């Protein structure tokens, strides 16, 4: 069965451009993102890897480690890294896993045989400090992902892990949030002494805490 939200992220050991990785040890007690791309030396993947390198300080700021993966080998990864730096202006600054035996791809269901029986699709897994999967997304090979959106979801996940709130449609860090319906008005008075706006009893809008 495919990995689902709330599942413990499976552990694995693999070679990467930054040495051998034991996934759970590499994660430590922090947040992590594991994403697959279909193939080295392909155009969309080149832009994606450059973008993740550009955004690395944003992941760092949030205490999130990032690792990429494809079924190509370390030699290909190393050779391709030069192209990423040359064309995207950002050098690889996070580990790229070489999953030549497809062990990790199979474990994580990153190969969708009816799309392509040998290459990984564009999977993303966001993992929390409890090692549980918080987000999964899957894009086709022909569509590059929006990694700013992944940062946006991480902002929401980190906020909602700490406070009794959820984030509304298109929410961005700093905007108003929603008090979770499970919190009574009496309990909400303690948590949000500055008050909130009640649009419906189940839709209470409050300034972003924290
Ligand atoms: C790409 O990254 O451009 C790509 C990879 C595999 C199939 C199609 C496009």
C-alpha cells in the first residue's frame, strides 16, 4: 500500500553525493524533505535541482533538511552537478541519493509503472520531527514542481504543530489563520486573549500566533 500521511517514514541506507545516508539518523530530531526526480541530464529536473539549491537557506531557516533522489548513479550525479551550477547559477548544496538498485524508490512508491516503469516520478515527502509523513505530493515528469509551495506547506505544518490553528486557502506566513473547530470558545479565550472574528461558529479567524 502507498505511504500515507501519519505513517512512520521508512528508514533506508543509501549512497548520496554527500556520502552514505541512514535516513532516520540523517533526519535526527528535525524536519526533512525527500524528493525524487525522473532522471539526471534532463531539462525540467535541472531547473528543479537548481531551484532547491537556491531555496536551501529557506529550508535551513525552518530547520528542514532536504535530499533529492533518482535512479542514476553517483558518477552521473557528479557530472550533472556541473550543468546545474552552470545553467541555474546555483550549485548542489544538499545530498542527491543514487538509488541505482531502486531500493528506496520501491520502498517509497516513487516508480509508477503505468506512467514509466523505470524512472521515478516527481514525489515529495515532508517528514516531521516525530518521523511521521506530513505531506506527500506526486507530479508527472513533464511538470516541474513549485518548491515555494512546499515551503508554504512547511510553514503551515510548523505553525499548526504548535498552536490550535489551521491555515486557510492560499495562506502565507504572517496572514490570519483559523481556530480549529475542536477548541471551544472558552478554551480559545485562554489561547487567543487578543480575540478573534467569528464568521460562523465553526469559522473563527485570528491573527497568526507566535
Ligand atoms: C525532465 O526533467 O525534463 C524530464 C524528465 C523525464 C521525462 C520528461 C522530462
